[in-house]
């Protein structure tokens, strides 16, 4: 082998070794960048999920408040009707007692 050929082979081996190191470094860099993107996307997704949950909770709370308000209105109306019924029944009982007393003892 000539000296020129040996020198050429040495340079080729050096280039190959340098390419191997460079490619390993590039692969590591790509993996790190990919991991950073993954972590960033996880954070964004987590944030979006939290915002969605907050919005859903607010809507749920509004619906519950509306339902409670509707129930309270119905209860208020029914309680009012019951009170009126009790008053009418009291009046009817008093009238029935007066009638019974008049029937038994007359108008004397």
C-alpha cells in the first residue's frame, strides 16, 4: 500500500468516527427536543383540561342553582297553598262546631 492510500484510509476512518459521534450527538439532541415538545404538550393539555373542568364545574353549579331555585319556588307555592288549606279547614271546623252546638242546644 502506498503512503497516499494509507493516509486516505486514515482520513476516511476519522471522518467515519466523527460522523458517528456527530450522529450520536444529533440523535441525543433530537431526543431531547422531542422530550421537551412532549413535556410542553403535556403541560398545555393539562392546562386545557383544567380550564375545561373549571368551565364544566361552573355550568354544573349554575344548573344546580337553577334547579334549587325552581324547587324553592315550587315549595313556596305549595306551602302557601297548604297554609290556605289549613285556614279554610280551621274555618270549616269552627263553622261545623258552631252548627253542632246550635243543633244540640238551639238558639237559646
